[in-house]
């Protein structure tokens, strides 16, 4: 698989590491009940099709990237920088 | 079958260069260019193997990778098991023998399994060998001996492999007519090309046809350049020459594309010699899959006997190697194809007796030339029912089809039965490319052409290859590929014939087994495969898969072609690990990390341990004649009584700075960072969001906006990823945070023990070392032994301890100075084993031992490091949840045994009342926890341990029992358990008040 890093260009998948779904941290975790919190930590939708993921270019620019990837065909639609 | 070598002919062999080889100890002769299979056929050897389950005699059946049984053991010139004879080029002095038979190929005791076949259908091991349960190890032993093919050779053969990367726009797989036309189209369009072919010379199936086979030129596009009626081989060699002359084209022979992966990656294995291979890692944009088709056999009783061959294989051996596979042949298949084969065979001197053609499509009946014999008889209303002959084919019995009078039958004596049951396109690589299955056609970038797309004639294949390649390059829509499915004819499932009608010859799966699977509910091709082992053999079900799927559809009453074979996965052919390792053998595949002091450790005789994250660190430093335990005890006594030194360079070190650094760390760590003064540090826990420990270390404040975080050596890479994840994603609203991984920028030498202060003073330093000036957990910068250093007073061993952080270029000199200055004080270098003993004595946790990803900080007695009176931090919500819960938690405790060796790490802890062999069950016999670390303590003269014990803190002073494994023999592992008593104590054994730590 090739990933087109916005800084480094097209690189092999082995230069990257995946951190799974791009989920933001809840702003007030203590207001969530136990089930909601467990769902945030462990629960993931596992749908076939387009997923939005975080990948880390550890062997290159060491920047985290937001990638839209098709989980069935591995086709990558977009690779974005993380904006603050 | 009595195959024989023709006096002349064979395009691939060079008759002027004879070769000698031996099989099963008997010498034979063949020619340069032969494969082992063609050489054996030429020498008249009919049986070359015994089948996997029933040990039935098997011969050579096909011409390439689809032969399910032709696996031999190579003895010379190299030793190798499971070599496919049809793909092994013959060399002078080659020696091979049969596998999986005892005592000999001709007389194999394993054939008794065939007599018991009624007791050994598919899945028999789910129903038998279960009782009595005690006998299972015995059964397992027997079954393991009977399973498998071949015996691994003794290591020592030198395998040479290399790796090559290459980039091209189009990859064409296959050098038959379609592949050649596709390659020509690519070259004419001025695109870069990689053309991969498994054969020695280009041609594919064309080389199995008679030399003079001509082309109908006017049916082809003019650009292909085929002249009317010219032999196809002439066109091919002209085309190959044109492509070879093109600098942008790379042609690989003897190369098998065995895997296609996402985004245009392809792996190709080039065979350069007997044990020499090159792995090509290709990066391409488009792939033309002109990989041909696999010939399917027919189903009838005893269809596995030597002498039954695929029609294409008969032609293959005839044309390429000049070997006739019999003298009296019966051909079974569609008339058009069989009459061409009959022509070739009779021209070679084989007497073709009958052509059995029971296809519904009437084919042309051409005149057949005979060498002084009679015409073959065309039989249309009978079909092959069974093969007669015990060790090989002797006669074939034909019977009427069901619609006819079933009583009619004929027996024909023959020694060669050439069958043709249709073509199955070789689309396994298409299934590798994700997102599609082989049944639904082409993906955007991989398209089949030629026979792989269902075409059969030479002109169709040429046109297909040309058009598919042009379409791929221009980006036009995929052509619809045609697939043809023939209804499968098979004997009735319940008949005795079904047990001897083989669908998969590699795994001995019969028609009966498939019927059994359907009866038991395993109705899909995937379940069928897993239940019967159909398609799991070395040929990966090339013919068995499609045959099994269509038979399954037939049995279930579904329309033919509705079920597809299971999905193929890479690699397509067996690939040696050595080929994948390429030119990175031995230490190159996994380089060890070293510190500037590693050379000294090795020279001092340290036993080096693998320590995580590719580090090698000294385990202990034995003196001559000393045992490991003695060395460890000596090192521990030095640290507790005098002074020790160890190399702490592999630890992870991070500098976190910026005006938002403190806020960042407040959110990341559970400790209160705001209260940390400059020049001070504290123990830091890195928690995951679920409240468990990711790592532990120390956080030190160097200045208002500058911090220093350490981590364990093994997790330094993971901690860096975590820190960057937090900075760039979780807390990206904090703009001014910089993180630098300075693990390699600092070498760390730890001097520890009651006399460590004295030692550092003697080295000469401008740092005030007195306790009031330099308290525990403080950091100072200055010079030590003339070298710039950052000194941190932390302790992993529980006594007075100074960590000297210096530049790597100064580390070795400083180490030598420390060793020299410490000689008078009784210094010892300390390894990881002694460190382990020392930290267990102090009850300090270790990531991976106590922090196992399940115990939370409170369980480990680290609740003091968690400050809830601050804002939210990673893991806070989960800590609160655990603290509010009521269930019993595993808590860190110490265990003491009165005498004897240390407890085993990982031993289970049970109640004191339990005794083995009693009938206690349930609560009384439940495991209460386990031992996490266990050592012999020199300071206490006793064995001690740390354990995670349910409600441990409430059990202090009680007696519990720990399991001990009773060693058994090498085959059986442990033969049982016994129990040992231990006392639960607080998890700290030395200096519980921490007086020496803060001294």
C-alpha cells in the first residue's frame, strides 16, 4: 500500500503506523457514564467502506496524518495534515 | 503406463547432452533440458509417490504446478524435501527418492490405510481418537507421525537469495500468446513494461502444441503483425525479439508472480538455480493477467491411478520433451481437442484406440493419420466409469450414460488414459488484489487476458491480450470476461465407486467425502474446504477447487457455476523463507542497538541479553569458574554494601519544552506538575485511557518551560509515538509544545550504593553532593571527571544512586574512570539480572511483570502517584471507575518461602487448604492470583517473590500455596503440579522506610 504523505510524497505503507479511528477525546470524560466511557475506549464501528483514520509517519516526517481509506479495497481517498 | 522416450523430437531437450540421474537408488539417463518428471517418464517409471492419506500409488499426471502428487525428496546435489518433480530442471548426478512411504515405494505398509478407508473419511479425527481421554497423547503421537509429506533435510545447504526492486507502468504476467500480444501492445504504446514468465522460454501453452501450428492472420488486428498461416512460434519469436530490443521493457524468465497487493505491488520469485532465487518487489500501475488456465480432470472410479493423465500434459511431454506417455492410449474429451492430440500421438507411434467424446456440443471429426494401424474409434454414448488395475492403469471400463440402457459396458485394455474435463482460468492473482473475487471479473488495474479470460483458440487469445492491454493503458472500461461451466458428471454418492473417485488428489478427498460434508451441513465451499481439507494441498486446489465447487453445486441442486472455489491467497507457489530474507541474512535482518559502552561489557565477559526494542544489554558478569547465581549475588552485595555501576543508556529520554509544556504534561500525567520545582523530579506514570500503565519513568523540571521525561528502554519507541499522538492530536489545541526524543543524544551511567557519593567526589566534580545540597529526586548540571554532565539522583535499585547523563562521545572514557576510581571501593559492574533482584527486594514494579496491562496503579500500590485534585488527565475517568467498584482487585504483595529455590514466575496461587488429588472444586480450588517476579535474595538469604493476589492487602501474614510444575519428558511437557507453601508479606523486603534511598 502506498500513502501520499503531504510532506514527504508517496511512501510505502511500512513507513507508517496506524492508530485506528480518528476519534477526538471527549471534552468532559467525568460526565460520561460507565457504558459511554467504555464505548469510547474499546468500542469501534467496524464497517466496510470509507473510514477516517489517524496514521503516523514514523519513518519520515513524524507527523500525524488524517487518512480516508476504504477498509475493503484499501483505496486511499484523502491524506490530510492534522489541523489544530 | 509404460511411458517411453521417442527416438527424436522434443523442443526443450538437447539430445546431444545426455545426463545421468537416479531415482530411488536406480540409475537412469535423460537429456539436458528435461525436468525430473519428463526424465522419469522417458525412463518408464510409472509410480513416483504415495498419496497423503491412503498411500495409493501415484504417478505423474500434469505438466506444471497443478500436479498434486509429484513431490519427491531431493538427495543430491542438495538435500531438500517436497520438491515438485514437474518443475525441477534436471542436472547431472541428480538423486531423488520418494517420500511418505515405508519401507519402500513399491511396497508401502501405509497402503493398509487404504483398506481402512471406510473408517477414515473426511473429518474422521473429529469423531474418533477421542476415547479414552487419557490415550490422547498416544493418538496424537501416532497421527503426527502419519501426517505430513517428507522429512526436513539436515541444515547446511547454502541458499543464495537476493532482492531487487523495480518500477514499471505495466506488468504482464504470462508469456503465452495473450501475454506476448499484451506485452507488444505495451511496448508499442511506449510504456515501461515488466514481462514475467514462469517457463524457461516464452510460449506458455503454445509450446505444448505441434511446432507447425499456424495462425489465421486475417482474424487479427493488423498491428499485431501476424502473417496469414505463419506458425505461431515464428510470430512469437519475432515479437519477443522486438520487445527485448526495447530499453523500457524488462523480461523475466523462470519467474513466478506469486502475490499481488494493494496499490500496485507485486512479488515475483525468479529461480536462478537449484538453491538460488531472487525476489523481485515490483511497483506497477497496471497488470495484465495472461496466466492461462488450468486443465480439469474427470471424475470416475480410480481416477488417480498412474497412467491417467491430463490431455494437455500428454501433449506437453510429447512436444517439449519427446516423451510418449504410453503405447496404447484412450483419449477422453471434446472431439475437436482430442483429434488434434490423436494426430500428434499417432504420428509419434502411439496407438490411439478410442476417443470417448460425450460432450453435448458436436465437434468436427477430422481424419486421423495412423502409422500402419487402424483409425481410432469414436465413442459417443458411453462414458468412463472406472479404471482397472491395482498398481497402475491396465484397462478402462466404459458404461452407458443413464438415459441409455444402463447395462451396456465395454472394457478396453490400455496403458494411457488422457482426460480433458474443461479449463479453469487461473485467476488466483486476481483474488489477491483486494476488493474483488475471482468470479466477478476485473478490478481497475488488474485484468485477465487470453485463456485466463476464457478464450480458447490462438486467435482469440492474441486478440484478447492485445485489446486488454490497450484498454488498460487507455483507461477504458473492462471487457466482460466469459466463463464456461460444464455440468459435472460423477458417480452416485452412495455407491462404492464414490469412495475411490478422487476430487483432490493432494489431500485424498473423494466424492464420498464431499457428499458426507453436505450431509453433515458443511455446505459452502469454504466450509467444505475446512472440513474435508479439499484444496489444502501443495497445489492449492488448482483443479480440485473448481471441481469441488461445481460438484458441490451439483449435489445441492444449484445451477452449475453458482458456487465459486475458495479465495486464493498469496503466495501462489511455495516460497522459501530464505528467498524473502533476501540479502539480509543473520544479524542483518535484525541489527542490535549498542551503547558506547557495549564493547566494554563484552570484553569484561558479560553474558549479553536481548532486552526489548533491539537492545542487547549485559545480563551478568561472571568471573571464571563462577556460576550465574554466584555472579548475580556478588553484584547485588556490591550495590547494597559498597558501590556498583551499570549502563543505563538504552532508557528513553525526552525533552518537552515550550510555554504550554506544563499544561500538556498536566493533561498527560496523573501527577501534579505545577507543584514540581525547577531542579526537581518525581516518579511519573504514563497511563493509557483505560487507566492501565503504558510505561513508568521520571519527570524532571529543568527550567520553567523545560522538562525531561524518561521511560523504560523497551517502550521508548512506544512512548515517543504516544507523546506525539498526544501533542499532535489529543491536545492539539495546546500550540506551544515541542517534544524532542533525545534518547540517543545522552548516554547514562548509574553509580549506586552506599559509597557512590564518595566515588563521584573522587572523580572530581563541581556539583555539591552533600545531602542538603543534592536531595533525592533532584537534578544538577555541572562537570564530573572533567566531562559535562546532567546528574539525576533517582534510584531504580533502592539505595543512594546517581545517574550521570553525558554526551555519548564522553561515555566510554567516563565509564573507565568510574571503574578505575571504584576499584579501591570494591566496585562491581551490575547487569540486568542483579538489577532485577534488587528491584524485587525493594518492591519496585517493572513494566511487563507487575504492570501487565490489567492491574491498575492502585493495585500496584502506586495510588500515591495519582493526584485527583487537578484537572482532567489521561486515564482519570477509568481510575475513578475502578475506585468506585466493589469487586475484589488483584493487589501487589510479597511472598516469602522459608527454604528452597525461588518460586516460579507465573505460578498460580491457591488457598492453603487445597490439596492436590482431593475432590475440591469451585471456590476452594480457584486461582487467587499469580507470581509476577521471583528471585533468590542475597541480602535476606532467602527466596522472595512479588505477586498479584486477590485482596492481597487483607491477607498479610497468611499462608498460601503456589503451584510448582513437575517436569516431564521432552515430548510431554510437564507431567503435573505440586504445591508449595508461602507467606504473604508486604511487598518490600529491604529498607522499607527508604532511609538509604534518601540518604
